[in-house]
C-alpha cells in the first residue's frame, strides 16, 4: 500500500514538472520570436546652414517574424520634421503612423514581417534659424512588444552659425565714368570676438579711399588697412560683443575706361577671430551710363490745350459765314449718356468663400495602437493546467486509500 502511495505522488510530481516545462517553453519561445536585428540612421548632410532642410533615412532590419515595427527618432535644434516615404523591402506601404514635429518623428507600421525584412523611413528636418550650433538625434526601433534597440549611424548635424551679419549699401547705383561713389558696410555682431577682418573686392574702379571706420558711432583706427584698385582689407583689434556694431565707409571712382552699359561689381566677406567668414549681402553693382542723349528720343507732342500760333496773320478779308454758327437751340439728346447707375454684375467673381476640402489630407494624427496588452495568456494557461492536474491526482490518491 505504501508503495502505491509513493508511486501516486511521484506521478503527480512528474506530471507537474512536464506541464510547467511546456508552459515555460512556450513563454520563452514567444519572448525570442520578434526583434530588431539592426537600426541605422543616415543623414544627407552633416554640415548645414541655419534654416536649411536636411533629409534623414532610417533603416530597420527584422531578425525574426513579427506584425508591427515601431520607430521613434528624436532631434534637438529643429523647427519641424516632415514625413516623406516609408517602404517594406523596397515596396511603398501605408503606415499606421508616420508623423513629425519639432521634436522628431514617430513611425508605426503593421505588416507580416519575416526574418531579414527591412523597413526604410525617410523624413526631413528643418534646422532652427538661431544660434544652435548642432542638431542631435537619438532614437529606438522595435518589433511587436519586445525590447527596442537604439538607432546607430549618423547622429549629428553641425550648423554653421554666422558670427557676423554684413550688409552693403551703394549710393548712387547709377554713375558715369569718372564719377565718385560712396559705399557703406553695416556689420552686426552675433558672437563676441577680439579680432575682426573685413574684405571687399571690386572691379573697374580707381582712387579708392577709406573714409571712416567706427563701432557704435565711435571712430577707431584699423590695425591693418590695405587698399588698392582691386580690393580693400581691414583688420580690427577690438573686444566687441553681441550688442555692438561696426560701420565702414569708403569711396570709389568709376574708371574712365568703363563703357556705357557696363557694371562695376562688388563682393566681400567679414569674419570674427578664427571662425568662418560671412558673405556680405546687399547692393552688389553700379550701372554705368555715359549720360549722353543719343537723339533717339522725340519731343513730346503738343497737348490739345496748347494755344494756336498767334503769329499767323488772319485773313481779315474773308467774309464770315454766319450760317456756320452752331444752333444753340437744338436740344441735347440726354438719352445718349451712359447709364452709370447700372450695377456691375458681381456674380461673375470667383466664389472665394468656398471652403477648401481639407479632408483630402493624410491622417497623420492616427495614434499608434500602443495600448494593446501583451498576450500573457499562454503562461497563465500553463499554470492553471498544472494546478488542476495536481488537485485531481491528489484527490484520486486519497480516494483510493483503504479506510
């Protein structure tokens, strides 16, 4: 009898271990079923200007089968991110979510993914038009409910921030050969510095003269002033901050050899310390004219109000034909006047009030179905089966024992 009881308890233990191992195997198998093998980011240009738009490509490789790929890519120093296209194994597909804003992009794509499949998402970012010197990216990608992996590859865009902003004004913009023209440079300082370089290049001028250099209306002497008929170079050694300005004025004389219709051109750059140069904007040329009238123009025609030529002698002997006087008694036909009171037919105008059909836009706001709970029913079912088996076997053993 004792041996039978021992056998029953051994059987209970074996059954319990088998069921638990099977349930654990199912659970572990599900945990390793779907995951991302690799995620990489490629940035079109890793050096850009403030306000520039740059394309970014994300490529995700699936390691095991799954149903949903999710991607989140965050960026700093941008004003907007715009979704462009998404593909699965190079085929264009429609994502559940592909939306961007000033923080980055979010992607959710539902497809039947197999091991080795690739998902490629392309989007663009617009860099902030301020003093941001770098745009930094960080993101993750995953399949189903498994742990996400970090996106590798390019992660930074260096922004070329101008330390100076320079504008050129030329007056007058039309001149004759030999005429003297005034040029003014207004330079705004965006970042503080101790040494500033100003370069101007020009063509077809002579007798260039530097007339003034000042900071905030205070005259200063440049450390270097190299001037000739082709360029002007100034070097200033002054400690100036973001609230200061630099003003430079110089005169040029249009060369006598310049012909009518030609132009005198200007270009230049400014720089602070060892940072990159900023191109001077504004006026860039002088139009040259010889100032002579080629005779091709005609005198204006006399107006109807001009008096008749009084020097022409009148023929006093010519008899006056009294019958040619106007009949002042003839009534005026008022019905020939235009009917100014007739209202204009305004119905022919386009109906600008018709609202645009905004429903044709893509629904980028559709939220990803991230609230779907993970299917833990497999492991729970295994535990319940094991417990039922133990209870039934214990009950059977107790019932079979002799009283």
